C-alpha cells in the first residue's frame, strides 16, 4: 500500500488542526465537501478509483465554496512543505561541511588546504526580485511562526513565553492563515520587494550565518575566513524594469544598513549585560582599559571595565546609526561620541575586548555573543548585503551615444565599428574631463542612468565600498559594452587611475551569447583595462544565465552550453593567469537552472569554481530555502560545502573528451527538436497562450517587473519566468524536458549513455533534474488544458507531439538509468512528489473550469480571484515551479 501524505507525523498533526479550523470558520458543510474531495482524490491516486472517472465532486462547489476549498488546499500544501523541511527531507546526503571534510580527508586533502581555499573564497546567494513568489509575506510570516512553535513542541515545551499552550497557539496561527487574504490586490512596488528581501536578511540570515561559522570553526579546528556573504539585486536591477531608479537604489541600501546596524546595537547592548567581569577578580589589558576610560564613569561601574568599554562602543555605534540612517536609534546612547568611519573600526574595538577576555588562554570567554557579533561585522559590514547594479547593454550604448554627441565629441557613436567604439571610449577614460554637464537637456533615460551611478558613488561614501562592487551587463557581447559601463561610472568619480571599485560583469544568456563568451572575454582580458582591473580585483567575474538560454534552446542545449562555456572560460582564465568567478543565474524551476544546488555546484567543470561562486535565488525558492532558520542553515551549508568540494576534490579527466563529444551530439539533436516545436511550428504561439494560464499569470500582483520585455506577444519577447511558470501550471513542464527524449533516443550508444550517467557528474545531475520534472508533470491533466485551445486540429496535432516526446523522454531515461519507474532510486523525492499529487489534481481541475468561464466572458470577480488563487495553490504544492 502506498504511503499517504497524512502518515508523516507533522503533516497529520497540522492537517488535523487545519481541518478543525476549516470546520469552525468555514462551516461543517465546507469541511465535509473538502474532505470528500480530498478522500476521492487520494483514493484515485492510490488506485482505488477509476483514474479518469468523475470530477471528484468538484462540480457541486459554488464559486464561494471553490474559493474556500482552493484556499484550504493551498494552506495544506504550505503546511506539508513546512513539515517536509522540518523532517530534513530536503537534506542531501554528503552536503554538510563535516561530510565534505571527511570526503576530502579520504582523498588526502587536509584542513589546512580547506582553510587556505576559504581565505580567498566567496560563496554568495544573491536574492533577486524576479517574480515567481505568489504568496503574500503575511502568509509566510504565519508559516514561520508555526515553524517556531513546532520547535518548542519538539523540545517538549508545552507553553509559549506568553503562557499560551503551544498546540493552541499553532492552531491559532493556522486560523490566522485561514483568515488572511492570500492574494495581493495591488501590484508590488520596488519598495515592497526591498522590504520582502529585508525580512529574510534581518529575520533569518543575520542569526543563521554566525551560527554556521561557529559550527564550521569547530569542525575545521580553526577559524575560517568569512567567505559566505549576502548579495541582492533588489533595488539595483534595472534591466527591463523601469520602476528601479536611483531612489529605489538609495532605499534598498538605507533599509539594509538600518537593519544591520540595529542588529549590532542590540548585540552590543546584550554584551554589556553579559560581561559583568570585575577588574578586582580578573586582569584586563591596558588596551581594554583605554576603551573603558571613554565610557561610563559612574561609581557602580568603576570595577567593570568591560561594561564601561561597551558603553563607549555602543555610543560610537549609535552615532554611526544616526549618521547613516538619518535618525537616532530606538535605544539612544548615554553619552556623545564620534561615529565609526568604517565597519573595520567597529570590529577593531570589539577585538580589543576579545583579546582582553582571552588573555591567559581563556578563549571561551570571548565565544558566544562576542564571536557571533565579530563574525557578523566581517560578513555584513555596514551594508548587510552587497547590492548589484544591472542594466542592458543597449541602454548603455544609447546613453553613451547621447553623452558623446552632446559633448560635441562624436555625432553618431552607434554607427561606429567595434574597434572604433573601443578606441574612443579608451580616450575618454584616459581623460580627466567629464562628458556630462548639468546644463544639457538629456533624455529621461540618460538622466536616469547618470542618477544611478551618482547614487552608487554616494553609497560608497556612506556605507563603504562593500555595498556595491558589481555592475552586470545584460546582452554583453563586446569589449565596448564593458568600457561603456566604466565610462558611465567615471561620470560619478568611480573610475580613477585606470580602475574602478566597481567591476563590470558581462552576462551571457542566450545560446548565441554563450557561444561568443570566450571570444568576448579573451578580448577583454587581453585589453589594457581588462587585465589591469582583473589584477586589481584579483579575479574577474562572468555571469551565465540559465533562463533565457533554456527558452532559446531547450533544456539539454542550455545546460550543455553553460557547461561547455564554463570549461572554455576556465581554460582561458588559466592561460591569462586570472581567477575566474562564475555567477550562475539559476531560478527555481529546472527549466531555469533549478534543482539541487549542491549537486549543481559539485558537477561544475573542473577549474570553474576555485573557491568562488555566486548564485541567484529568486521567487518562491527564497521562501523555500531561507524562509526559516532551519532551512537557511541547511541550504547555506550545502552551498558552502559544495563550493569547497568542487574546488578541492581531485577529478578524473581521462574520458572527458569522449563524454563531451557525446553531449555535443545530443545537444544538437535536442536543440533541433525544441526549436522545431517552439519557434518553427505554425500556430505554436497561439497554442501556448490558449493552453496555459500565461495571460492570467501576467495579471498576478507578484512583482514590479512586466511579464514581457515589449508589447509583442512573441515567445522571443516573453520573459523566461512566466514562460516556465505557465507550463508548470498546466502540468506540462515543457521547458524542463522537451527535445531531450528525441536526442537521447537518436543516440545509438546506450552503453556510453549509461556510463556517462554513472561516471560524469554533469550528465548525472542533468538526468536527475530531468527525471524530477517528468515526475512532476502530468500529461493526463495537461491534455485537459489543451482542450482550452480553440483550434481543435491545432491542439490535437501539437499536444500529440508533446505527449509522444514526453513518452520518448520517459522511456529512454529509464533505459539509461536502469530503473523500472521514475525516481525509483530517489525514494525520498519520489515520496515527496507522489504524496502531494492528490492535492494538486483537484486544483488543476478547478482552475480549468474557471479559465473556461473567464475566457467565455463571465465577469464575476470571484472567477478571477479563483484563477489567481489556484495559481497560488498549485505553485505552493509543486514547490520549485517558477
């Protein structure tokens, strides 16, 4: 008998409480109908009912009941996800730092090598505002409170700090969830996105990262460098988002700084309460006494130099808070002091406290709160998260052209050949003269871009250079694209002496972009500017994008192109003696680079990690991976340990050429199959837009960024996120597998494919992610979505091709992996997916009915609400779907 989702203890407990809440607040009739539909769907998936008969009783639901039922199933999925995360079902074998250190020990690589790597290492999760998170933050806040309460229940604690029964408080939180509006009425603004990201930085990362470092220090036997840091695009990513301005950049930086400084103030205050050490009972250093002499001189603190020193440190930090944030801190200082000019000054004072505590070998006295605070300063500075700037190369070209023309230097920059552009920009960078003038009547676009670089210069002065150190260039395909960025930075004083504190980083996204990457980077690294800047920064970053390459060329061609480009770049950078830092633009769905981050990092080509990597995190994945302290600890450690393993573990390269040739052949065939359907088939655009809820997704209030780059309805102009998201809603998951089956089936050497699966991490991870997507898809349900297409002949023809390709992919995958069913070798993932399928199917069926009514012209607002709520619920149940 198959396991049901209710057999997982936490899910059974939470499901019972949710049922009680539905009965009390929704009524007995709603509870009864919900339970009947749930039971019928579970029975169907357990093989106890005809898999195609009936509508599970959904037809008896009124519109009001439909909304309530959908909300209930969405909340159940939310709670089921929480329970799975708590049980560690998301944890991967071998993904902890302790396990990686043991594996490296077995390969003869000791702790000293790890510490040396980390001394120059960097691992950064970069939060972006790319919109696939359909849940409101209020929903996530209640979920996180339930997680906290469940931890109390685990420890046998029966009452909260407020004296309420823990189980009763969990039920109360579920009742609050039930009565919380799940959908946003208004589209998110950039300011909302800033606050959403800040909630993760403030509520999770600030405490989680120091705790991880303390664990790693114990395991390594020495203090590692602070190599895991935080990054963000939110407030700085202007590519395709006209609402990101200099003001949103200032807002994001200011709010982050306010949060981290408040955290520091709280912890300095707590240290003052803790360090009650008397100089009559313990010796102190003269260094500590010098700090104490600045502080409290009251008679009650005369023999407590640590407290007096911390009063002074608090006063300086409070002055820093007021200077940076613009208003006094919530708890004012008891005396006047000068602000800290930089975070290093603040850390230096605290290290003086630590040195005094540890004299005589008493290191344990400086552990705990003080070490966590010092680690926080090293990791977060006064900026909390490094904010990237991003803009499209086409925008830079237009802005630079206008500046040059207005300055009377070049009437038509856009008409120049590449070599002439680069030569002109080099001359300008060598000149002390500025191109811009406050008296010119520039276009709004040019004024906006100049305002951004001036805001970045202000930020460096206010928060320190760590607040912004990367400027990403979308559609970068030439040296002039990088020089244009430095030309703009020069206008704000951020280019001097042939270099800049902000690095220009090319982003290669489409298949064609990736094919040109080596040529572009060779030209850059051998240019005077490129070689000098790489030497000054001690590395050069390159970003590779998954989403657009997938939409452009399909799943296999995308991942292979990224892998091959990474190899080419690693060879080039080694030749040029420059450290490569890859920035991976991964999303939640496999079609956008999703899947296991640990597996993905460890499968990177040899020489491409080198202890340094950055990875985007976005949409629903942020909440799933970092929504609670426990999940954040799990996922941050997986990223860090994978970076160490990929950088240091010896690899066999003897068969790489043979495997690479096979992958290239498969990629070519997969590319032809995918392009043949998506771009070369007459009517596919119409089929896609009618079969999936793409139009309805575009209406969701889930981000400030438009769903399409232009007003065109071409697939080329559609953003990759709604492209993937809409296929997931219709249960096709097409971007994650289409074309792979044909390519694998056409490759005759099955034994070689099996060998590649066993011995080549890249190929194994590619198939693992493909397998997960196939398991989450449901072509039986998808066929019902195809029924929405008005041209029945078109629908039958195209869906028939999709269904046949799915079957080919399924069958060939099983042949290669030696399984009799999908996920046979991954029982935990199989259980996770199978256990939630009965809760997704009714949501799909309801969504289909509402889509039909909406598209038939019915205007009842409950229909629109129901569609958007069903999108929310299906995304929650599928998890990494966007």
